[in-house]
C-alpha cells in the first residue's frame, strides 16, 4: 500500500510517551514516508527529531500544535514547516508554556481539595520536567487507581464543570496563525470533527482562519471515521483548503485503549479530489502522484 505522510504526532516534549527520536524511529519502521512532529505548544523536541530523521534519511517537517481559544472553546491549530528558532513563534509559545505551568499547579490545588493529594507532583514527574498537560494528570490518576482509564479521568475530573478543570485563555486564532506564518509555516485546523461545531459555526471558523492566512485542514486523522474524512474532504474542496493527514500519535501504549488517535503508519489515503498540503513540498517529491500502474514486461524493460 502507498503510505501517507503523517503530519501530526506527539513526543515526550509534550504529552506523548516516546522521546522525539523514538517517534522518528517508530515512524521509519512503520514505513511513514514523511513525518511531522507537532507537540502541544512547544518546539523543544524538534532538534532531536530532525537529527534522528537525518540519520535515517526520513523526510521530516518541523511542526507544532498550538492551543487556541476561539469563540469560547479550545481548538488546536497545527503549524507545519515552522522555523523553530523564529522569535515570533518561540515568544508566543513561551506565553502558553507559562500558562500551562500555572494551570498545572492550579489543577493540583483543585484536585487536592477533592481529596486527591500529590497530583501536581505526580503529573510533573510523569512529564519528565517538560511541558505538563492534562494527559499527565490523567496518567497519574490512573496509576493511583482513581479511575480505570485516562478517558474516565478526563470525563470525571478534567473537563469543564469537573473538579480538576481550570479554564483559561490560550492563544487567539489570530496569534496562532500569525506565529506560524511569521516563522515560515503553514497553518492547519487540527482534527475538526472533534469540536462538534454546527455547520454554520464551522464555516465561520474556516472563514476567519482563511482571512488570517490559514491554508489547511486535517481531512484524514486519527480521530476521524471514514465518513468524517469524506465530509471534510468535500469541505476542503469547497473552501479551497489544502488537505492534511495526521495520526495524532501519542505513544504505543495508548493505541489499544480506545484513544482518539492511532498508531504510526496506519493512516488511510486522502480521499480523491483533495489537494494534499504537501503537494508542492520538495520533501514530498514523489509522494504526490497517484501510484503507478503495475509495470508490464515491456515497460519494465524500457
Ligand atoms: P491539554 O492541552 O493539556 O489541555 O490536554 C489536551 C490533551 O489531552 C489532548 O491533546 C489529548 O492528548 C488529551 N485528551 C483530551 N481529551 C481526552 C480524552 N477524552 N481521553 C484521553 N485523552 C484526552
Ligand atoms: Mn495530546
Ligand atoms: Mn489536538
Ligand atoms: Mn495532537
């Protein structure tokens, strides 16, 4: 089968469980032809991943997944092909990292009031001293047997109106797209089906996103069922957005536990008629054409 680029993955620099180099090695072993590392609100894993990709001769795209507050909800914007040294990006992400550090302490305080002691320290230890996300709290609470699965922890503790939830402002859509573009990247709306937006609201999001210079939307992703991929393929065509593909891989341990992401190397192809976001990338040369027909003996000789 012709494998698809995977342009949305996480490492231990954010809430993935594999080190950046290990993500790259697993992707190469799974036959992924082109990989982007897109950790939440940080570019800290990119140097290590790029180095590993160089040694394996795997095409690598430096990326990031930025947390955004838009119209009162959290959405995620992926940046592809960003320059990790660009100050607009690094300064913007630094603000989000400061918020995350405070939010983690506040989550710990709120969970302590619920009788769950040590959650901040536990989550921080699981983060390995890197960026802390709700996922680290979820893992810690599963270890402590407060809930059976991470999904249950989210449902009962970490989402709106639950005891460990801390509301707050992430980046604006304008900031996120602006930082990505300033650093030379392309902005992509991540896992659009996850937001459960009405059609009207979705079109408003896409309209604003395009006015700001956003260019892509994830059509094939770990959390999209086939019919969702087909719907978003049609929407991408109608709205003249480039189509992206990404597993949202967070680690091999999680693959079996009904998480909204899938393993590396298992993405289906983009539906027909989409323009892949990688269509004009030098690193993707050779991936863009439809697979060649089986060679006939004469063609093979020629
Ligand atoms: P944060 O950015 O720290 O608020 O955490 C968001 C992350 O939590 C997502 O990127 C997922 O990795 C994870 N997540 C969100 N919802 C769930 C869920 N229902 N079950 C498991 N993990 C989730
Ligand atoms: Mn995550
Ligand atoms: Mn996301
Ligand atoms: Mn993600």
